[in-house]
C-alpha cells in the first residue's frame, strides 16, 4: 500500500468542497472510474460528518493507493460536545452501500476511525 | 403505533394509507440521500422523486422479522435506485457553455471507451482520449450549476433540447434545425425501426443500453445505427436546405 496524501482538516462544512476536490483528484490518480470517484467523495464527506458528530473538530485523512484507493479517516484532538444525529445511521448505511471493506473503530464508546476502499 | 405494528398492519390489511403513513415517516431519508447525490449533475428534485419511489417500493419489500431496522434496510435500497438512475437515465450537462461542451465531450469519450473496454473509464483514460489534463476532467465533473439535457434551449417554439443539439454538435446542418417540421422532413424514408431508435434515444431520452434492451438488440448495434442515422439526418438536412 502506497501512501499518497495525508490531510489534516477541520470537520467544518465549508472545508468539504476542498476535500471532495482532493478526493476526486486522487481517485483519478489511482485509476478509479468517474462513478467510483464520485462515490468516494460521498464516503469521505460522510465519514467527516460522522466524526464531527462524534465531537471531533478536526480529522486526518490518509489516502493510499492499493489497487484503487484506500482511505482512512481519524478524529484528531479532543472530543468536544459530541452530538450524535439520527442521520448518522444513514451515513453509516450509505458508506456500506457505496464502499468496500468499510471499517469503523470506537474509542471510549465514540467513533474515531473510519476506513474504506474503492477498487480500480 | 410503532414501526413493527405499522408494518404488521400493512402486511395484514394491505391498506395503502398505512403504507403511506410508513413512507411519510421515512420520507426524510429520501430527502437526505437525494441531497447527498445532488452534486453529480442531476437536480435534487429529480433525485428526490426517485428516492421517494424507492422508499415506497422498500416499504413493500421490507421484512421486519429479519431484525434489521427499516432505516438501515432502506438506505442501500434508495442508494441503489439513485445510482441506477445515474447509470441509465442521466442526460445532463453543466453550464456555462465551455463547461457544458467539455461535459458532453467527456460523456462521449466515456461511452466510447466503455464500449471498447467494457468498463467505466478513469479520468486519466478520458484525459488521454481528449488530449486534456486529468485536472480538467476532474474539475468538469465537480463543477456545479447543472441543467437537464432535456431542457428546452431558446424559445418554446424552437423546442430543441440541449441533448438534441449536443448530439449533433459536430453536425452543421442539424444545428440549424428550427422546428420539428424540418426534422420530420429529414426523417422521411426512415424505417419504423430507425424511427423507433431515434424516438427511444432522443424522445424518451433512454440510454443506448436501455434502448438496446427495448429493441432486443445489442448496445453496439444501437451505437452504430444511431451514428448512421445522424449522418443521414445531416445529409437530408443539407439537401433540404439546398432545395
């Protein structure tokens, strides 16, 4: 697995477009189809939303090439005012519907890591 | 009444009002999912409609006894319907013009590569095909401000859609089509099968794959015949204008 890019970003909504553009570019770099790249953007966005609702104000996004694109997103820093939303369940189901090898990990009962893969 | 009781009642009675009550309760999921896919060149309202229909179908198919929550069950169901729509139905283009033209070129290149290789092309493959940078392809895909290709261009009287014009973007004669009478004249002599293909492709706005299924032929056949028909239309239009 080859690391392509490590981003540390706020989980704020206004940064999502930038993250989506970066994800699309990396999808292209790793040879994903356009449809898969679009799905990958959705999954990255959903993961950031889940982490924000879990109380993380920032997250690191690690993009790796592995016969496609492997993405690992982890909460960064202290947990502040976690506010799980009813839509989190939809986000989780959406990740499962779109990506492969979706894995989530919790720390002290709160989500802190999401990873998934899109095959080339 | 909780979900379990509602589904139970619907199973026992088949009462549409109960089904609708369930659907209305979960309509927010259709809305949420439609919003998440709205940046891909299809308007939110269209996606919401698809998602809502998928929700109703999901209510029909859901089996509570399997122990899965309805929201967990319905999300991939709706997502699948939306993705099918993207694959089969979307005929969309971005504005402004430069972006719309690039989107059309990307679409054409993607179709051609798909036909050749049997799989969806990457941005890199399309970039090579169009002699553009990958960045230009990715940016065009990400760009917002979209309209349907089926939307009317110009005045209502002209009645031509973006799709009709883009389909003939390399075609000087068809671009001068001012009304459907001219088009009808150009189609004189076309067989019923040829007319059916044009109707399915440009009237009903079906994909080549869907058109092929309807006609009981291969997608390759549709692609070739379509190209020939557009050539003939161009030729007929030239003749018509010369007369």
